[in-house]
């Protein structure tokens, strides 16, 4: 999200096949061949909690063990709880309010992502990724959740990771737990434009990376987390061992397919192309030498690079919002479809992977005027869209929607 305003000059990118990674194409890669697959059903937006006032919602999903409520993340630094089945809800319970320690001064700053510990409620832990000021930085923190699951204690904050931020934009990011129980965090390239300090290709920086850490153990020297021994750069001189993948620009939303364990990401592009990537261990996704399937002028990097799965041109949107692989029961024909969107154009696309090859992206929904900040999944697979209605001004309403099957 959010790469938007900064003029078209600042948005970002993403991954691909083992064969594609064999060499770094110096020029534009040829257009990918698409697989043929079953048609993907059209979806429509159905309003959720229409009476509930929200400020810039950037995520909405459920806590493990709670099949009733949505936990709604507001970018300024609050998390609210509300039951989406109660349409007349006008006020939500406050799960956590850390607005005083969150810096949301920049369009892309704020409380950006949360995740519950996968062993919840055995481990009553909430993880939050947000930006703070003085100095400008991004934090990954852990908070303790109450026994009833209805509040997190602001005083319990334990900072696991601090990343200094050179600029206000391109903070990323999404924190999500993998099927391996480790935390994955996407971190943007630090901002400005063009990645002027070449962070994304620098394995000595966490900027422009996806990292993977074990938050359930302390490090050997007492660090608040451990690095899994099978991370790809463990033991490599000059490389930070937390890094799982590199060369990403500003992944805004990534998610695991709950069935296959594949990690899908939407990486925001800069000048021309937005991309969807599959994030693999040790993959280098090309920024700032590559944008989508194309060489990026002025960037540098040696590869080999992972190519995206699909890309789209800025004629179709300006800032990708990565989504989810649908695994719900309500729309059987949607099973296995990766659904993603554009924050600005409000297009929603679906693709399938057929034996490692994507189907041609199909626009399956569209809701003009709703800036799509996130697509998250409820426990039953229902997709929930968090949106800013009518534009990015902070005074505009934040809204939630379900994606449901459209009438034939
Ligand atoms: Ca890329």
C-alpha cells in the first residue's frame, strides 16, 4: 500500500522458478507463458460492520481459538475487536492501544502488521510491527495477551528487533508465522526512491529483505530471538543470518498458503511494474537491478535473480497489495486461487498455479473508490478486505468488506 502518494516515482516488486534463477537476464525477460485452468469465479464486495468507525484499517483477521471476532488493526496504533456478524455494532472493544508510541506521521508509517503466536493460547503472545520516531525506526515487538484473549498489555512490550529507517516510506511490511513455527517479516528497502543506498542487494542490511526468526527461543548470546540453523546465510561472512530472501523493494502483504505452505508476496514497484512473487529460501528477487520481469535502469546487482510469478503494468494499478490463497469451503471453485489487489485502482485479481505455471491474471472484483490496504483470511477462509474509502486523507472512513461470490 501506500506507496502511492509519493507520485508514481516511488512504488516497488518480487519471485519465480528455479529455471528462471539460473541466470540474470540483462534485458527484459520474455513474457511468461500462462497455464490454462478452470475459470475463476467473480467476487463482489459485501460490507462488514458498516456502522463501526475505523481509522485507516490495515489488517482484519481472527485470533487463534476465537471464531467469532475480527481483530482490526488501525494504522495509527490501535487494535479493535468486533463481531462481524453484528451489523449494527457502533463501537468496538479496544484490544491494544499503542498510539502514543507509534509514529504514523508518514503515509507508510504506523502500526502495519500483527500476528498471534501459532501456539496461542498456550503462548498468549501478540507480535506487532510498527514504526516509531526519534530515531526513525521500525520495531518488531511482543506483547502479552490476557487469559480471556480480549486485551493485550501495552506495558508488556518486549522489543525483539529494531531497524533504523533512513526515510519515511517503504517500511514494508508484514509479520506472519510459517508452518514451521518461525516468524517471517518483510522489511521494505528503507525508502526514498531507487533504493539509493542499494540496501536490498546488501546482505549486511535487513532493509529490502524477508527475514525468518525463531521468537520462541532466545539467541545464543541472550538475544531476544534465535536464528534458525537452516537459514540460508547462516555462517556467511558479511551476511545477516536472519535473512531468508533478498532483493525485495517493499513487500506489502505476504501470506502462506495454508495447504501447500508456499509464501506469496506482493512487492510494490517503482516506475512501471508491480509484482507477485513466491518467496523461497535464499531467493534474490532482483531489486534494484530488476523491476518485475524487467531490468531497472540505474540499479545494480549480480543475481542470479528470482523472477516474479506475474506482474502488472502501472496502467492497471500503482501499488500492489498482496493477498491470500483462498482455502475456504464457501466458494469451492475458488479453492487454491491466489487473490491480490491494487491499492489505488481497486482491481482484485486471481491466479492459479498449474504445475508451477500461473494462469493469466483475471480481474475477479473491483470496487472503485476503496483503497485496498489488505486482504486477510478468517479461520473458515473467508477473505476480509481492509480499505480506506474515498482516498488516503486521514479524515476519510476506514471500511471492512468480505469478498463473496458474485451472482452469476
Ligand atoms: Ca523482483
